[in-house]
C-alpha cells in the first residue's frame, strides 16, 4: 500500500501546485473585488443606501449560477460560495456604514 500512496503523492504533486496557483489567482481577484466594494461603500454612504439590497443579491446569485453553468462548473457550488461572500461583504458594509 505504501508504494501506491507514493505513486499517488507523485501524481498529485503537480495537480496540487496547479490548485495552489488557482487559489492565488482567486485571492487576487477577491482583493480586486474588495477594492470595488470600498468604492461602493462610499457611494452608499453618500446616498444613504443600506448595505443589504435584496434584489441585487438575487441578481448576482442568478448571474453566478448562469455563468457557472455556461463554464461547466457546478452552479450550486458557485452560488454557495458567492452567497457566503456576499453575506460577509454585507456585514462588512454594515460595519463601515455604521448600521
């Protein structure tokens, strides 16, 4: 069994490196998205708009599901990830807006 595990570890190493590179790209995109969120907060503050806009949340979730399906990714996974991110960002916006 140890030989099978060693072969698997050897086969997994380049795949893990590929996943690590994708993860680094995803983190960079999250940082880019958060920079836009900071600008959104400024606009919402100036206009007196609350952090949570249910229609926008549902619009984003639907768009993400559609895009995931078009790319062959599981729509349920994409929606779950985005809803978690949106929930976190709404809480963050609430704090920044003092709500």
